[in-house]
C-alpha cells in the first residue's frame, strides 16, 4: 500500500509538472509577442497626408513644385525689383555694397531682381531679345523669351529656396527648371514673343551678375505697351 501511495504521489507531481510546463511556455510566448507589438508601435511614425514628410516619401515632383512655388517666387521678385538705372549705378559705384543692399549672394555670382521699360530689338533664334533702356545706355540688357529658359536665377533670386529643402542635388536642380517652365506657361505664353521687335515693353525679372556691362534677365513679368 505504501508503495502504491508513493507511486501515486510521484505520478501526481509528475503530472503537475508536465501540465505546468505548457502554461509557462504560453506565458513566455505571449510576453514575447507583447514586447514585439510595443516595439513596433513605438517605432511607428504617423505621417499626415499632405505634410512635408508625406511629400518627401511620395517622391519629388518638379511639375507640382513649380506650380506651387512660382506664384510666391514671382511676387517676391516683383517686390525686390530695383529700377535698372538705380541698380546699374549702385553696381558701378561699389559692387559689394550693391549686393548687400539689393542682391542675393550665390556661389556662381549674386542674383539681382530688376525692373525696366525699353524698346525691344529683334528676337534671336536662341530666344534672346535685347532691350534698349534709355536710362541705362552703357549696359546691354537681354531677356530670355523661350522656348529654352536657362539658368537658376528664379530659384536663387529671393533667398527663400535652399538646397536643404530638397533630398539631393538633382531635385534642387530640377526645382530651378520647374520654376522656369512654370514661368513660360504663366508669363511668356501670354505674349507673342515673336513680334516684340520695335515695341515698348515693361519687364520685371532676375539676372545673375557675371558682367556688369551685360545682363541676361529671366522675366517674371513681361508687358507689351
């Protein structure tokens, strides 16, 4: 009888241990799952649709950027624009002071916003059109009228667009091209640029100072009088 009781006790203990092991395993597995779920939740970033993070993740669209940014760039250039005669005199007197007062410094040369009224010459095959401005007789002023618009003057003219706003150099360069393209659609498309010769035009735009005697202006406003 004693042996049977001992055997029964051993079986009960063994049974209890064996039945407890799966429970502990379940607890351990459940705890592990909870830890993983919490880790995922803590590492998850909520991105609001339409936010800057959302646009970055969706990828840069030059067309979207140009359409959105150009109106503000245009308004800023118009607000900053200096009469050509005033600007020419300031540059001739002291270039550094002129840049500090009127321009935006840049690695490949400062960019100025300018406005003037003059008589248009013949439009070249390249799309450049020379404008004779009475108050600035010593400066050759040419305006880009398309179809090709080169340079990043519109991007760089206000000081509000910087490389840090973009993912890489390609996007930064494409932003400049996008602004040029939007200008063509909203400014030059409204003017018969092939028939400017001999007409009086009023222009607001930006140019990069390379040669004080020769300005190549990218317009943001071109009105034929």
